C-alpha cells in the first residue's frame, strides 16, 4: 500500500484512476494505491476488468495444477515401488507429502486473511510449503470460489489507508506559512 500526501484540489483522495500526462506517460492519482493481487492486478477493487472470468480461470487452473501434480506424484510413488525400497519408505513418502500438504494448506489459507506476524518463521517454512505444494494449490482453488485470494485482507488495508489519507488531507487546510505570518502580525496583549 503506498500513500501519496500531495493531492490536487480537483482530485478526490484515494482514487486509483490514471491520467495521461502531456508526454504520454501514465500518472497515477494521488492517495493510497491498491496493492495488486497475483493474476488479478487491481481488478479486485471495483470487480472490473473481467474479474469474474479471472476468478473462474484461476480456480480451474489451480485445480488442474493440483490434479496434474497428484498424477506426477503417482508416477514418483510407482518409481519407488519399482525400485523395491520397501513399504516403510513408501509409507514415509506418502506421510511426508500428506503432512506437508496440510501445513501448506493451512499456512496459505492463513495468508489470505492476515499478514504473517513473523516473516522469518514463514521463510523457514518455505521448504515445507514447497513440498506440500498441492495443499497450497487446493487452498488457492477453494478461496478463489468466493473471492480473489487475499482480497478481504487487502481491501481492509486499502480502505484503512484511504481513511487515514482523508483525515490527513482534511486536517491540513490553507498555507501553513501564511498562518505563521498572520500570528506574527497580531499585536501581543500586555
């Protein structure tokens, strides 16, 4: 979330519309800007720009990727059976993928509703989440059925930033330099 404290008088604070500068460059409106979401950009703000189609596409894509991943893992398991490594190793591999997928699902799901309290711990869990990528894909699929993943969190942050920006803008009225000179010119009471 980025905030810009300079707003022209004719622009409403917190708008995310773009204007074209005379040289052809795009200029964003002042105020807080929405944080883009992967695959959705900033279409989650107003649910425009084929938002519904994007959600459907991401849901189908994540489910298809999870199914393809299960198919690939099945080949890996068959390779273990062909290698005749024993049932104990096969059980450990299945158990490892199941536990890692559950952890990845939970952590991915939690990431949609709140920012991590300890980013270092999240970095330590990156390996487990990578092994359990199927759980992460399934969490993405389920969340996409109701909203863009992380939309509720980012919407709350964006609206809070707009409120803070509006308060800052309304508190500053006039030229502060003019106020200092006006106070200096007032005669002091004796």
